[in-house]
């Protein structure tokens, strides 16, 4: 059994879906589970729709209409028969949103978010399954919510591994012996059967959960890049593809923000020793990156850039040391505000943290933190992480920059910095 994951970019239009179908067509006779994300940038649109609904904005119906039009445009290109049942199926799936937005938004915002945003994956997987079915008969749509079980932390469902594993092993595996399954990334359900999502970009993670619980032979993530590169081409002209990567390095790179794989993806498949192949859906026969249990280091240093960071320093009001007590208090504040820490450095009387800028989160965090601490922060700073750094690589990235913070471990160096000219 192999698991394939296709992200939003691979199914952003009819052409993309045909391309995905041609990739799947090359695996005739193999047992496959296909995990697919929402099409193109639809998740962003559905997030916008959620906000519009929660704040009862006037453009609510307009946004929803645009989401529908986008999908029906693709359907019209893929299916010449206007009576194909997929049209009705998609209409009915969108009706869930119609029903929801008819009422006043009285439920918890995160719950509402999941009910609306999950529709993106539901429709993309239905369209892909229906289209594949026109080409080969043995394809069926699979509702991921019957198999991925989470708690009721909406927007960031925590997977109940025991239940999920049992369902997939006993109920999904036998089905996949009979047909190719097409299912959704990113979504699951609570014990009361309410839909949850696993956090933005969570489809890779879903694919890893399915792979682990199916004891798959391999997981292939099909991307619009040729594999894992040693830097994002957005920042560096000369990037190199890393042909082979250890699980360990893959986790480190993903953790520090290499967007090619979602950080939670590696652990479940590493535990089962399932190889992860990162391949280009644009050049499906080209070599990509193979991630497995390797012992060797990366052949080249890797760079991960994060812009729009906040660097925040915390000082106790009474100038006592930053002791464990303060740290656990600080960590729980970050946790409560759902802010993920990207770098941190502890000194005798201060604690510095960098994280992604979000105006609202920063404001509310500041309100809580300033009650107990003196706090200073800078916005608009960058964070670069270098895996397998040396002085040359550090000099290269810090050219014309002011370094605000540098944290080094044996193989990883993190630098928080900003442009020299911006500094006063
Ligand atoms: N569609 C979801 C998102 O854009 C999940 C994913 O693509 O992985 O965040
Ligand atoms: Mg997506």
C-alpha cells in the first residue's frame, strides 16, 4: 500500500486535476490511498468567509459565491455531462455552509471555523474522486472523518491515536484492498462526530497518520518544487536539491520552518520506518528527495528564512532571575495565546523569544505579560536558521544586517536580525 498526498497547488485548476490523474494512472494495479488538500488558495478564501460570517460583514455572500464559482468552473471543464452526479454532490456539500451562515454566529468561533473551512477538502476530494472514476472504475471517495479521530480542540484537533489506528487498520485497510481511496487531508472528527481541522497546512500530517496506521510501504508528497531544497528559492539564487535526507534532519528543517513539509509529518512515519518521498508533480519522473533512516549528515548547509518576526524580551519587574517558575508562567502564556515560539534565549535577567508577527495575538499577549513583567519588543525582524552552519554561512546571511540575537547548538544556528539601514 502506498499513500500519495497532493497539495492545493497540484489541484488548483482542471489542468492540475488532469495532471494528478495522469500521475495516479501510472500506478495501475497498485494499492493506493490518495490524500488531497483544498484546491489552490481555497482555504484562505474559506477563512475569509468565516471572518466575514463571524463579523456579519456584507460581502459574506459574495465571498461564498466566488468560492462556489471557482469549483463549478473547474467542474465544467472536467465533466462534459452536465447531469453527472458530482454536480449535485458538490451543491449539497456547499449547502452545509448555506445552512450555517443563515443563522446568527452563536457557536464558538473555532468550531465555526472548522465547519466552514473543512468544506474545501471535502469538495476537492469529491471532485478528484469523481474525475478519476471517469478514467478508471476502481476509485472511491473516503470520508477522512470516519478514520481520523481527534479531541474537540477546534482548529488544532489533537489526534486520538488509539482510536484512529484501530479504525484505519480494521475498517479502512480492507476497503483499500478493493479500490483506490481518495480522501481529505487536514480534517478529522470529534467523538460526537463534529468536524475538526488539524491546523493550517495539516494535510501532510493527515497523510502521515494514514501511512503510519496502514503500515504503508511509502508516502509520497507531490509538490510544486523538485524536492527538499537547501534554501527557499525566494531568498537564494543558487539552491540545491537534497537527494537524501534523514528523518532527523527532515524534522529539524520542518521544525525551523522549511515549508516543504509540515513539522508533524515525520514522526509518525519515522516510528514505522516508512520512507517519505518528496516529488514534483510537474516532473513526476524526476528524482526528488528520499527521506529515511539515514545516519549521515546533510551534504550542504540548509537555510530557513522567516520574515516578519517579533523579537520580544521579558524582564522580571523586580529584577529577580528568570527562574523556572517564571519560565513555566511565560510558556503557558504563549501557549494560551497560541503563539509558536521560533527561537528563545535565556539569560540571567531576561528571556528573549522570537515568533511570527500577528497584530491581535501580540496585543493580547502583551496585555497579559505586562501584568507581571517588563516587556520590550521589536517587530519587522527576520530569523534565519542554518542547519550545519559554519562561519562562512553565517557571514553570508548577516551581510548588511544587525544581529539582535544568535543561538547556536552543535548543528544549528539561529540568528534574529534586521537590515542595517532600518536600525536607529
Ligand atoms: N488546505 C489546508 C491549508 O491550506 C491544509 C493543507 O493544505 O495542508 O492549510
Ligand atoms: Mg492548502
